[in-house]
């Protein structure tokens, strides 16, 4: 099994995906263990002094003015975990919780949190055992860390609360730890706070969304090309020299993808034939501009994610010179903004895809295709309601594009009076990504059927490969009306799993 080694300098996006989705094992580097021990010595020295230090010998948040004696400090750390494990609502997905735990371990291993090496090792052991704490949808405002989600993880580390075992059964966390030979952690000064105070949930969801969107944006370039081909459009608008004079990198990449898909087609360039038109509609002609803007948004989001992956987010932090200082690095604004940006871009990509689908189904605009791509229009409804479903998804995505990060709701007796809502931005982006996959799948379904209804002219080799692979994957072709939902579900699996991209790349080589 693949192993990810966690050191002091952070981790990569591929490391997070390997642990969250691939079940990779986690190990601590010797450098990380040494840094953990060194930082712990600093915390223990401060704990022995009479002067109060936030998070070590004081209360938290609005209660930070109370100094806590040595005899109560262990209880203080346990209590913050128990009281903050106050999430409600549906369970969060296993991959999100694993990313959350792994990213918190990443920060702990930086040597900036003051956590003992044994606590970090216990965190790795829980991940390696396949134990996933039960985390709920609501409880994070994206400031002072993803508090409730991280608290539910820390609670399981203490042997309390519920968790899902590797067999998928939810049991008391203490039972699962015992079954895997893991001793519950007894928290000491600073440790409870250090396990809760990070942007790990929103960052994990950002990284997974970027991975999924990378596949979906390339898939959308492919379906846009298939639609252009089925509509007898022109590929001249995709010429590299046209995109070079407006040098947005994403736009050029999307145009190049579409051009590669359409190479060798006998269907393109017929826009001057029976029903001459000077230009294709915006949804066809401007596909690279819209998808490209989304690609550039993803590039910015990756930059933010990489910076956050290199960060040690905690409050207070142990600095290299031995100081323990309070800070505001737990504020989720940088991550929250890009989560919202991505939801906006995804909604617009879905919107333009739906417009192309509608054009394929409208006999007045499809340039010779049957109404709704039906076998016997009137007797058959064809893909009429598939477009309804696509439109409903797009409408939902527009609602999800309303930014969460523009909101703030004060908490903790006005101590935490401006929050990021980054966790909420991440949760709605996950929903938007799922919807986008379905929207692209419906355009694929419609475009593939339309292409097969064009008789007498050869498809581009890459288009032919895409259609053939879809059919082999159970995405049925033209014919009389049938139960459509299973076909659309098969198309979604085909797109979401990267199979559409793989089929095209078997002809074109790697796409952007």
C-alpha cells in the first residue's frame, strides 16, 4: 500500500488525495518527531511558569481571561474537545473526514503546535486503522478553525463519541480504538486546542473539488466540441492565433482541447450550407472563453491551496525562537474566497453546457436534427425531459453560486465577531461539483445521440472514440423512447470517472 510520510514542511495535494480517497498509510518522519518533541519542551516550560499563556494555562475564546491552575489543565483540554464536539445534521463523507484528520496531523507535525509526538502518532494510527470519526454537516463558521468537525475527530482520539470502522459500521470510538490496539489519548496543556484550530476541513474539500473539477473541465471541453460538431459549426474560431491575441491561459487551453477533439471531422464547417449563418451562437463560439475563465479560476485556487498546504495553522503557535504567540492565521478567508469563486465558475460552465444541449434539441436551431433527437417525434419525446433535468441542475447551481464568504455571523460573546463561513462554502461547492458532473453527462448524452443521427459524414476520430467508449460503458444510443434515468446515470459514471477524457486522449494524446 502507498505510504505518505509527513514531515515538518507540509504535504502535497496528491498526498491528501492519497490518504483521503486512496486509503494510503501515514508515517511520521524522524524530522517531524524531533520537531514535535522540541516544541513540546517549550510548552511544558511555559506551563511551569506562573504567568498565564493563552491555550496553555488560560481558558479559550471569550473565556481566555481566566487563569487555569496545573491541576485543572488536563480537564480543560478534555472539556474543550467535548464541548466543541457540538455538530448537527447529516454525516460528512468519509473522504472529507480523512482529509480533515490528515491535514490536522500535517500542521501538528510542523512543530508549531506544541503537541507531543505520541499524540501525532495516535492520529496517524487512527487513519491507518481506517477509523473515521462521525462528523456532522453543521458546526463550523470557518474561523478559529473548523471547530466542531475537528472536535469530533479529537473526541474519537480520546476514545469518546462514535466512529465508523473499516467495515463501514458505526460503533463507539473507544471500542474501535481497542479493537486496533490504539490507546486513547490523555490530553495535556495546549493539545486539545491544537487539535481543533485549523482550516483543515475547508482545505481538504477544496483539494478534492479541484481534482474533480480538473476532470470535469476537460470533459466539458470535449462535450462542447461534440456539440459544435453535431451542430455543423465551424472550428475556425478555435484557431490558436485568435486566442493568442487575448492571452488568458485557460482560454487557450480549452480552445486547444476542442480543436484536438475536432481534428479530422467532416461535420464541421458546414455553417454556410443549406441554412447559412455567419457565426455560431455564443454557447458554441464562446465555449473556450467561458471554460477558460473557469480554468484560470482553478489555477488561482490551486495557488491558494498550495500556500495553505505549506502553512501551520494554529493559535497560539510555537515560534522557532521559543516564543508562543497568539495570531489570527486560523481565519478561513483565503480558502473561503476561492471555494466561492469555484462555485461561481462551475455554475457558469453548467449554464453554457445546458444552452448547447437545448440547441441540439430544438429543430429550429439544430440545423436538420429531429425535434428533441426523438426517434418518432410526437410518439417519442426523445430527450425533452433530460434537458429539464439539466436545467433544474443548472438552476440549483446558480443558487449554490451565492457566496458564503460574503456572510459573517458573530460568535463567542463577540470575541469571534467576523468569521469566514469557509466550511459552508466548501460544502456547497461539493454539491455544485456533483451537479456539474450530471450537467456535462447530459450534454454528452445529447451530443453523442445527435452525432449518430448525422448520416453521410464522418465524425472526428476522437469524437468517434468518445461515442464508442460511451456505448461500451452502457450509455445507449438513438432509438425509441425508453426508461431514460439509467442511461443518464451511466453517462454520469462515464464522465465522473474520467472515462470520457481517457477515450478521447487515446486518439489525441494528453489534453489540458
